[in-house]
């Protein structure tokens, strides 16, 4: 977070001069300026995380459907040559994309 705190020197000098001349007491003040850089960076970070998550999910989804499409066009004989049965095609495609078996 970008913060800048400045003691207003010109006002402080005027107040000190007036205090000594008039005998009145004035209070110096401190101006604390805060920008929203931290908030903006958190929002942008969250948006970037959301975008990365969405892209990763889309890629996994694309891999699942591509693998499923490639395996479903094979004949039962070609699947048997690979050691697979037609009922295993969805599970194999899911594991290729997501790495865990479906429950």
C-alpha cells in the first residue's frame, strides 16, 4: 500500500510564528494520505486467479472431450488391441484430463 504522510511544514511554521506573536496555542497537524493501491492489486490479483482457473478448467475440459472423441471413433477391435473395452472410454478420457477416476 502506498502511503505518504506529510507534516505540513509551511502551516507549522506559520502556526509557530503566530503562537509566539499572539500567545495563542495552535495545534500542528499531520496529513496521512492513503491510496487504494493495495485494494486495486488485490482485485487485479483475484481477477488474474479467476482467469487462470477458468483457463485451466477449459484446457482440462478440452482434453477430456478430445480424448473421448478420439477413443469413441475406434472400433471395438481397435479398443481391444489397446486393452480397453468400450465401457471404459469415458473413464480413460476423464483420467487423461483430470488425473483422478470418477466416483
